[in-house]
């Protein structure tokens, strides 16, 4: 994936963990920081502007993939409100599970059966696109309900060479193919409360493996 309409974080880029504020309980397990909290917030504000333009004068359903995208969706919605554009949106929440430890598992979609999708403008809000398997399965399911339009917005797009199936319409950051944690992204339900998006080290994977 080449540089484009997103922030491209180069392979090998690293912010030393001791140069930013990280909770003591997490320090032994972080290799380095990839994107600090301040840059995250600024980029989300710009995504809010872009989405407000995309859906100017329209109603849109923001379909939030839990748990990872919850914090992103919250900050994105607040940023859209600050823009005060001509967009009407509602938030709906689903669960899509595709990972257990650091091995990929089958995709499971929950809580979508009661959401109105037909003839609606849908934008999926995702925290991370990795292999593309999760979003590919979700996209197929949404399209089967005949929405008026469908776009995918992700905060992070990982440059994973096995992802040949999907590229989102709106991307915050293109990042190296490493395991990232923080800003509601987890490893076995740990690190969601970390403000900075960081790289998990091997010690962390071993320590929190289930």
C-alpha cells in the first residue's frame, strides 16, 4: 500500500516508549509507540471533516464494530458534531470476532439482526483492518440487506501482505504489519485503556496469552 490520502507511518518508525506517558503496568510489554494520542485526535478531527463532506445533506448510519472501534467512534462522532456540517447520523453497534491470541479464527457477527440496513447509507466504523477477513465477511452480510450505499472507515490499515480482499474508503493511518495495541485495541482484553497506539512486544504476548 503506497502513500495516499492517509497518514503513512513508515516501516521502522518508532517513538521510544520512555518519551511519552505510559502507565507503569504496561511499560514492560511495549516495544515502542507508533502513533501518539495527540496525533490520533488531530487525524480523527480531519476524518470527521471528510465524512461530513461525503454525506453532506444526507442521513447516515454509522455501524460501529465493538469493542475495538468504540473509542474511535465516540471521538469521531464528537468531532463531527464540532464540524457542524449538514449531516444527520445515528450510531449502531455490532460485535465481530475474528481473533483469539495472535492466530486468526473464524468470523462471527453478532447484534446486527435488529438494525435497519435496507435503503440506508451505511458507513462501517472500524478500528483496524488487518487481514481483511473480518471486514470482507461483514461487507458481504451488509450488502445482502440492500443498503443505499456502503462505505468503510478505519482508523488503522495494516500493511498485511495477505490482505488482498478489501481496502477501506476512509483511512486514518497506514501502519506497518505489527501487532498494535492501545486506544481501545487490545490483546486478550488488555491495553484498551492505553492512550497511545503502540507495538506489543513478545514478552507482552507471552504474559497475556490465554
